[in-house]
C-alpha cells in the first residue's frame, strides 16, 4: 500500500451519516447568522478564503434579500443572491446559517 500524505482517511461505520460538517464550521455559520440578524452584515474568515454576507430582512408581504460572496485564497470568487421569506427570527437564523455553512464549505471544494 502506498502512503499518500495528501489524503486524509477517517474510520467510518455503515450507520454513520455520509456527510459530516465539523463543529467549528457550524459555529462560524451560526455566528455569521446571528450577526446578519443583528446588523445585516457578516464576514467569516477561513484559512481557505472569506465569506461576506449582507441581508435585507423580510418585511410583511415583502421578501428580504440575502447576498453571499465567497472569495477564495486561490483567487476564485462567487456571488449568490436569494430571496428570504418572512419567518420567525429563530427559523430565519437556521435558514441563513445553513446558507453560510454551504458557502464556507464551497471554499474547501474549489479546485486546485
């Protein structure tokens, strides 16, 4: 067997979920979501790049807007803009936090 230091392997069991997100990534996303709800802005800096987000909160009968920009340490970037329906703050925080988490994960998946 050839030892390739570029590959990280972890033991797994058949009953374990296929996807796992590290607790610190989830924490970054939660902190970002809280900042968005409080100030309308959030920045998450990671070793692989930066996620910047702005949000216009939804109002009765008017959807809000969430814009997430990713800036990779390899020079790539992307912008995602989506409508935000009116929700209770806790539901909004979970939804926005998920979007931020996916943006952070996208930085890891960028090709070399």
